[in-house]
């Protein structure tokens, strides 16, 4: 090549490089602006004012130059969300009422549940200025709606602020005097995104993946229940042959704080997230599990539900019973980047941190949402005395305020607010930003059985701080531990979780021991491992991590025929000379239409020594949950039931009409008869 030609070639390459560098810089600059929001060094006036357009009598549009939201009027359905040069991130191929909405599942006593999209009948502007717009879509219940609409007044609110790459949503549910009785199973916020764009889902640092399409599901093979489908014809090679089931993506409330979807084929890559900075309005406490995102692509913000708890967790209102509660706000966050989906997830997680620091928000205009200065706090220290005189100060104990009730009632409480924290390494705790009202203080401690409840009602007043001092919890115990199986942590995760059927696998969890229980069909693996006889566990020989199946389920003996199973615990008793009664502490992590019967040293199906009776409908076995509702049974065992030497305890799950019936054990312990120092 001649020198002149070389010079021209180098010059052209330099021009192209500068062009590409400028283009990349433009995308990156746009991305950074969107991702960071308003920094401390920037004035809010640097961003365009918020604009409200109500010229169309059937629509409302609010925008701030970063994002634009179009809602139907007066219903309050979210018709469109424009962002990053994309006209609409929501699915435009479906009717407007199905794109973004709030819904409720309810029934009047004695009637079947019905699904209802919440539909406003009155639109109003709550506040409007350059910095923020808050709008309301209100529905007032009247007697003419009886039987067709949930008997509540519901106010749906949406907030867009200057400089925010997203918007806030919340709802106020209210019952006034005179309304009929009702049972509410579920309330939530739903978004259905564009399937041609959003195909990457992220709900935690490790639970992220390219997702199959709705078409893939429709063409797949339905399995034991409608939500589970074997993807036999997936258009995505890595999804072909997998099981898709929305329950595989459930999370505990305490972990369900940011989740969403990103694009992978567009430039820049766009993310759509729901950020929940507080769980105070969710039901069931911090470890209740619920749905997140799933194929659609669908994005859910669950407020209350009966998932993994069953009908014990409904909101049941008597005729004339009054009620008011604010659900939310949650933040719908939009971001973009010139790189990949992982960077968008990292940014959403950072945004969550900022939202948590800002909670409770000071900008919602509803007088029913309490800002920080109108809330209270409770502090103290938790101490545990588990028999004898030794005391410990537990770290990471769960401690919280919930509606007054029995010890442990918080796990099925759905009407009131709940406020939870964890103790530090010295048992100290501080529960902040508590809505004024009357509460009980509850606690439970991993490593110890039972539930703690502070006896007195705690009344929270605006701006008040309450110091409770040192609280002492004495877990249930009658004697010394002779042996134990498992860890008292309200979960069956420490037990043996089998490998899934290779033909029914979700590859996301293939090499993840922590989430192995989320695989489909594990209930059938018991029959594979124990085709002719049941589990026998020998104390002091077997290891519960390898020998105690995580779920006590039925044996399949035909296509639709099942058999009760009886597990045995074999142990040695050195002597049986102590007077008094032994105690079998039997803690269950889950129960699904099951009955556990207990015998000592021989059993007769007609006369169990102890039975739980039929309990539970948390569906944790079918829905890949390693726990549901927790139950503890302290069973007194007469000394004549045991002998010196070899003993056997029989645990029989006696109801066998479904593959999903059974229990998960949390922890089992045999205690000696009481002695003076216990």
C-alpha cells in the first residue's frame, strides 16, 4: 500500500472511530442520566416540569420528559408507558384494560370467589405543579353493586415527579359502616409488558434468565396443574424441554423488593422494574411467600394474597365492619443502558437502596399515608432463656409489630400493617416508622422453637418513641434434649431435597443447591426413592441432610391413586427410670390438607397416640415453597410408651387423595421428663 493510500485509510478509520465514540457517548450519557435520577449536585429545575394533559375526556396523560404515562379516564387503567424513545412498553396487542391495572379477588360468604379489575368511576387531580402531579381514580361502592363489586371504596393514586425515571402507585381501600360482609383473597398491581421486547427476567442476584414466550407455553404440554407446562416447542433453544411454572419464581416478602424485566435485542437495553421499599402493607409477615414475575411477560406487585398460607390468610370482614388501609406506594422504575441486562439489574438494586432510605415518603398527598414525622418507633433488647439459668442475646431474631392477637398470629394477619426488623449481635432492636395504632410485639428466633409475644398492647402515637428494655423469651421446653432432627428455622431447606426428574427441569436451578426445592415434581421423587417401603431414620446414625426427605408426601401407586406413608424414627433410650412425661416437640414448616398421626413402639391405624387432625392448605408442596404456615405441637408422652433400649416413633400422613397432600417438617425433638434444673 502506498503511503498516501495508507494515510487516507487511517484518516477514514479515525473518522469512523470518532463517529462511533460520539454515538456510544450519546447513548451512555442518556443512560447515565436515566439511571442516576437527580444527584445531590443537580437542581430539580434542571429537569423538565411535570405536565398533565386532560384534554381527551377518556384519557389522562402525565409526563416529565423522561417518562409518559397514559391512563384511561375515569377507570384508571394504565394504557401506555412511553420511555426512552419507545412509544409504549406495555402490550398493545391486548385490550387497554388488561395492560396495567389493580385487581382484587373476593367473595361474599357462601359464594365462590370472583376476580375483579378495580375500575374507578371518578377522576380527580389531587395536586399539580411543576414538580409533581398526583391523580386519583376513585370508586365508591353503592348497594346497587352488591354481588358484582367488592364492597369497598377504593382510591387508586398515581404520582409522577420531576426528574424521576418512573412513577409511584398506591391505593387506599376503605369500608364504611353498613357495608355487607366480604372475604378478600387477593389484592395486587399488574403490568403486562410487550412480548416482542421484554424477554429477560430478574428477581434476585442469582434468579435471572431469558424467559420463554406465552406462545411457547400455549404450545407446551400441561402437567399436573395448569400453571405448570413442559415447553416442548419453545422458540428459544435454551428453554426447550424445560418446565415453566410461575410458582418457581415466588419470593418471600423480605426478599421481594425489586424485580422486573429487561429487553435484550433493543438498543439501548431497557429495564422495567417494580421497587417495593417497605413490606408494611403486605400480609403474613416477612417470610410469607408470594408471586413476582412470570411469562407474559407479566410483572406483579402483590399486596395481599393467600399464596403459601391458604384461607387462613384471607381478609374477612363482618357486615358493617369498618376498615382503611394504604397499599403502597410502590415505585415503577424505568432504566436503560448501552450494555446488558445485568447492569440494569444492578442499577435497579441501587435504586431500591435509595428508595428505602426515603421511606416513608413525604410527598403522597393522601392524609391516610403517614410521613416519617407522624410515625413512632419501638426499641429494646431480646434475651432468650432456653431452660436452666443460661441466657443468650440472639442475633438476627425476627421481631415486629402486628395487629393484636395470639402468639404467632401475625403469619395469617392481613388487615393491619406489620413492621419487622432483625436484632443485632447483642439482641438489640429498633423498629422505626410505625403507623400510629395498637399492636402486639411478636418475635421468633432461628435456632429456637415457638413464638414470643409481649403481653401488653403497644400503642404507637405520632412522633413517640417507646423503650421496652430487656424482653425475655422462654421457648417451650419441658426437659433436656435427648435427640433432635433438623434446625428450628421454620423451613425444610436443611433436609434432603432430591434431584428433579431430568425431563422436568428448570435449568435456572440446575446447579443451585440453595433453590433446588423450586424444581417441579419433587413430590413424585419420594415414590421413586421409596417404591415399596417408607423412610426409616435412625438417630445417631443417619444425617438429616441426606436421609430425611424434605416433604412427607403420599406414595403414587397408580395413575390417580395414592397411598398414605408412615415414616419411622428409630432411637436408643439408655434408661427409662425418670418419672414424669417425655415431650415430643413436633414443628411443621408446611401442611397441605394433611393429617399427621403419631405412635410410639407399634402402631394401629385406628388408634393413634396423637393426631394433628386435618390441617393446612398452604399448597407449598405443589408450588415449590420450602415452607408455608408454621405449626408447633408439644406432645406429652407417657413414660410407659417408651422402653430402655430401642424405640420407634411412627409418623403417618394419613390422607391420600392427591399427590400434593403432605407436610414439611421444620424440626423434631424428644425431651426427657422435667428435672429441677429445666
